[in-house]
C-alpha cells in the first residue's frame, strides 16, 4: 500500500554526485576544481586571458602536473595558482574531501577526522582545514545588516581556574564561573533576522568597543534587539528603535522581541566547538567563527552550491604556515 505521507525524495545534487570520484582520483579532482573555479571559461590567473590551452602528455591525456598554458603572457599555471591551495603538496583529492566535509557537516569536521579519512598527518590536516576556513571568510562585507537585527555576546574557552581575580559567580548555576569577568574570549554576533550573521572576536564588551563596531555593521534604520545588558542602552540610540528582553527574570521573548536567533547561532557554534573540535585555541578561534558564519549565511542553498562558493572564495587568498622572513 502506498504511503501518501512520505516526503518526496529530493533530486541528487549534481555537484555532490561528482565528489566521490573526485575524492578518489587525482585527475577527476583537478577537473572538478577547475570546473567549480572557472566554469566553462578557464582564465589565466596571471593576466586574465581566456586564450589558454591544456597541456598534454603527448598521447592526448592531461599533463602529469595538470598544467595550462596562456598564449598571451606565455605563462604556465595550474588551477592551484592564486588560491589558498597554491604550493600545497597535498593532492587535490584531499582538498575535495575537505571542502565536502566542511560544507556538509552542520557542526564542522575535525582535523583528526580528515587525518584518518585521507591518511595524512594531523599537522597537515589541521593546516588544510585552516585554509578551507580561510576560503570561507568574507573579507569586507559591503552591505550593512537591515531590518530586525539581533545583537548578543558569548564567551568561548576553557573553564577558568580558581584563584583568578575579578571573576563573576552565578549563584543560580551552582557557583560556576561564567560569562563576563572570566578569562574566556568574548565573541559578538549581529544577526539579521532571516538573513546573515556577522560574528567576530572582540577585546571586551564595553560600550566603547561595541559602540564602534555595531553602527558600522548595522544600518541606522534597523530595529535593534538585545538582552538587558547595560552597554547596549547607549548604542541602541544609533538605530530606529531598540527593544530588550530581560533574561535575569526569565524573559526570553515578548511578542516579536527576542534575541533567540543570535542565541541559536551561538548554540551551533558551541556545539561544534565542544562536540566536534573539543578545544580551540584563542589564536585560531576567529577561523572557526568564520566557518560557522559561512554555513549560517549559506544555509538556504544546497551542499553542492556551498562547495562551489567555498572554491570560488579560495581565489585570491593565501595562508602560509609561517610568514616568510624578509631578506
């Protein structure tokens, strides 16, 4: 008997359908990256010319190094040039798997998992994932957040040790050290309701610091929503209106006034850090925040479209293991 309540099966993502082969075969991986980066118009990364050809091995197959040649500037190049994977000695099939895993897993994938799946060292896998996260970074967003914008802050890091001065004790949580006043790293999130998130590490959560950031990221005509933290009072005057909810008395929503969307972003971020990565250093925390922000901002598109966006985002970016010493 046919089940009328069964949900229709979605058509298989064409981009994702190509990935299993790209993760196993180097030629397929190179052609997959070329297709996602250039489409049907491969361009020279040196001069931008479209007058280019593939170099062959003499028998009609691809050159062993997968080289292209530009007939205008006479340079040879590969799909790696001008991207985060330039000069990487890892095969591109490992990069394809890393892009796929980072885009498909809602709470991220650890470097240890990449190390086990690709049979590479943890050191290589960690640097690989940091470069994938860098490709997910949106350098300088031009559009300000508009409409209803929620702002909230959270604190990320290990448990503070006893003996640290000026820590805040929350007696409702069995004397655990929480939030402001600890040695945890403060993170600010600005979320356009139904839209994008802008999240970043901040040195502190004072009115002076947040007062410089929020007016740049949020349009003056927006309706700002926050909790009752006092630093938002003066900042809220820069916008069309400012509504708050009082968490201290257990108020988390009053009509459409809530900061739960920002809290939802923090929930996904922390579940990823605690459940997938377990520990994240302050030095690299911003890369993980960029990764989770990218997945939040691309939540309405398919995994395949998200992978294409990351590969395109890798263009024009370099991340070196060590900064070169100037001669």
